[in-house]
């Protein structure tokens, strides 16, 4: 029996096609298309800024700055389909530059506004939302450098070499900070 050769085609999800079209329009100066891109990506960009900065007010400012910078540099984007990856990388770079500029690498004080903004947790909750709140609070309470390494490695999927390069630290320091962050998170979540 002779098996017929099957052609394999890669299909692009409709939303990816739509986003690529919006990127092309935005690159041509269409602000409405860029606004649609903003609405699609603002949630994840804000979450990334919040996790990296650990401060709600700072995260809102950083989110706006990231989208302004993306608008200004949109002509440098090589592939319309890669907008999300490009935007998140641009955001990470911008936040890290801002943190270095603001000298936030020292240990953070305990009273961050992100901790005050999340409802107080009285005892451990087993529902998914409670666990998520606990984890977000624990991440926000990490020392700045450990928090950034944790978010970049375990949340965003960066390799230690990339993190070390972005943060101007040694690869070993990145690994040590990740180990420290995981230990502190485990201790906090086991309370």
C-alpha cells in the first residue's frame, strides 16, 4: 500500500493576522491601529512592569512610557508578526534602564504600595485567586534584584545569559539571585 504524501501547511491564527495588519497600519502612522495594539497588549505589559518594579504607581508610568517608546521605534520592527515579542523585550529593557537610573537595586523597604493595593490575606486560601494574590504579594516583596531575575527567568522565560547581559551582572549572580528569589518565595508562601 502506497501512502499518499500529505502537505503540511502552517496556519496563522486570525488574531495574529489582524495584529500584523494593525502593526503595518500603525507603522504607516495610523494612530487608531496603534490604539488597538495598545488595548490588546496593555494588560500584559502592565503586569510585566508591575512585577519588575514592584510598585503600582511606577508600573503605570512605565507602561505608558513603554507604549510611547514603542510608537517612536515602531519603524525599527522588522517583522509585523513579532510585535508582541518586540514590545515585551522593549519593555523589559526600558524598565531595567529605569531601575538602574533610579538606583533601585538596593533592598526594598517593606511598605510598597503594591502590597497595600492588594486585599489583605487572612490565612491561606485554597482557591486559585487567593493563591495568585499571595504569589503576587510575595513577588512584590522580594528584594529588587532577586525580583527582576525571578520575573525575567521564571515568568518571561529569559536565559541567565540574557538576564546577566540586560542587568550588567555576572551569569553566576543571576543564578544566585534566582535561587534566592525562589527560596524567599517558598518561605513566604509556606507561612
